[in-house]
């Protein structure tokens, strides 16, 4: 089994990226790409890129990372475990806003078949392009990219839909944020709604905990899982180090 790769969504343009642990191996022919970034400080890194990946779910948990909590979904393929990492909070947990990708996955999770393989792809919504000007007069634009979940939904492999009907601008069955007037403006409290989404994910994980543990025990160990004195998931986190905590 090859080294586990930890994947994050590429916000601009779609797809996923994974940090190369061996940053000094610049002549490798393993498909790595050199990526240059500007925040929080200018720099560059070698990374793997993929339009999609998939396998059988064998772990699903929320962990604390350098940049906040992340939902980690491990899927095992024939030669590697790939872990999709989704930010739980939009910015800081104290701000009380869940990340759109986390909410999107939580809405689908009741419809996910734990016994079917799963594929992750992205979809860039060109119609959702947003443009704005900052306080210094600089123009900005953003096109939303969404994480898509594919399984055998009936006769063909399609995107798994949300488990909640969307009627008249709201999802049926999902608690609406509480609102109040403060200082002449409307403010929203998402506490109850946030708990609803987090409970959906944690309940799914708890319900399938024994099955996922059995799957990890019955497949070939990853290099990290071969380390002594800790559980497979703990070993994966140790092996990941700071690699999965780099800026998006």
C-alpha cells in the first residue's frame, strides 16, 4: 500500500490537491506539480493534483488542524488510501458559520450508501460568479466550486442529491437560523442549524464505526498504520504532520 494522500479542494478552477511530503525531490516523475501561492505569505510547494478520486469509505472523522477543524473522509482504493479534507468552519469556529462544503456534504450524508464505493469530483458553477470591489477600489471576482459525491444511485452512477427537499427558498427539515433585529439590522444565529449538520455527520460516523474499523483491519496496512503504539487513524494523523495544514 502506498503512502496516504490528503486532498483538499482547489477553490479556483476545481479539482483537488495533495501536498508532496518529499519537497526536495524536484526531479520526480510521480506527477507532482509546482504550485505558487500568495497567502498567508508568498511561497511555493510541490503538490499532486487530481480531477477526481474514489474508493470504499473506511474512515470518517472530524479533527483539529492548524487552520481549524476538518472533516476527513478516507476512501481505500487498490493501492492507496486517499483522504478528502473538508473545512468544518467558514473562518473561525467562534464566528459560528459552517463552511459551505461541510454543509453540502452533511445534506447528502443520509443518502450515502456505506456499502457502495464513492467518487469525489468538483463542479464549478459559472452562473454563480460574484464580483465586488474592496475598500481600496480593487476589483475581485469569485466563482463557486462545489464538491460532488458520486455513487450508484439506481441504474447509473450519478451525483448523490441532498436528503432534504428545497422548497420556496429553504430546505425542508433543516432548522432555519434564528434572526433578531439589532441596531437597525437583522442578525442571524446559526447555533441550532450548525448542531443539526454536525450531528448528521457524527451520527453517520458513529453508526458505521465498527464497520469502518473492520474494513481498515481487513485491508493492507498503509505505511503510517504500520507504525507502532497507536490506532490506524491516529497513525495517519501523525504521518500527515503539517502536510495537511497548509493554506488553501
